[in-house]
């Protein structure tokens, strides 16, 4: 199966969400990590997470050199990782959801709205960030034909078979989808953040 289908899936996601650029990844956790890594001036800075979120979200920030603090606040579908422009939108996926000037990271995992076996994406409108993010998710290369990496990256490319399934499911997805609500444990009580 050709990698071209990944580009076709990204285009379909762009049309559905309203985001000018879409960079798919193998998970929402990787999408969060890459989006946070893009803003290198944030390395070493404190970023805020809700006390009740999925554990890999603050882990993504720590893995790119940020420090986390937890605040007890209610959120629905998505929340901003303050003070960045990155949003954890893993529990929201609906048409026209893109917010201008932001990087919204969505999830396609089995239990999520699109319900693929894996995958995530960064919805954004930053042309300069777009090339960096594309290289970052594919071992520092834009595609498989580019043999030599031009930057340090991760191995986080969405497989063509998942992208093909995503195109099929997206074609049947309603335009309006309610946010998913999950009762996460209070992460601020865990010792692992120290």
C-alpha cells in the first residue's frame, strides 16, 4: 500500500476539521509530544495539566524537557496545555473543530470517535511548523524516498493501512459528534512526577 494514502487521509481530515494543515502520527500521545517539542523555547518551562487527564499527556511534556503542574479544573473534550498553543483534543473530534493559531492533537484510537486501531494528528495552521512536524514524525525525513534525515526525529509515522481505514470511516462519520466524557484518576496524587 502506498504512503500516498496517508496524504489523502490528512487532506480529508483538513476538510472535515477546518485545519489548514494536518500531520498524522501513530498516536495522540506522539502528536502531543511533537507539537510540544516544536516550541523549543518552552523547554524547562512549567506547563499546566488538569488533575484528571490521561497519563501520557503530561508524560509527553516531560519527555520534551518541560515541567508539569496539575490544577483541578473541569474540561470537556479538550483542554489547552497552558501556556502553550497546544491542545489535548483526544476526546473531541467533530467537523469545523479547528481553532486558528493553535495546535490541536486528536486521537483515532479504538475507543475514540473515529475509532481506528491507532493514530492521532496535529491540526494546525503554521506553515513553518508543518515541515518540521512532518520530518519529526518520520525519523527526520519528509518521506521514505528521502534517504538521509535533515533533523532529529521520532519513528511516529501513521501506517498506510490505518490511513486507508480512516478515509473510509471519515466518509461515514456524522458532522457533529458529542465530546467523550471519561472519569480519569487524579494524576496529581502519583509520585512519578517528582
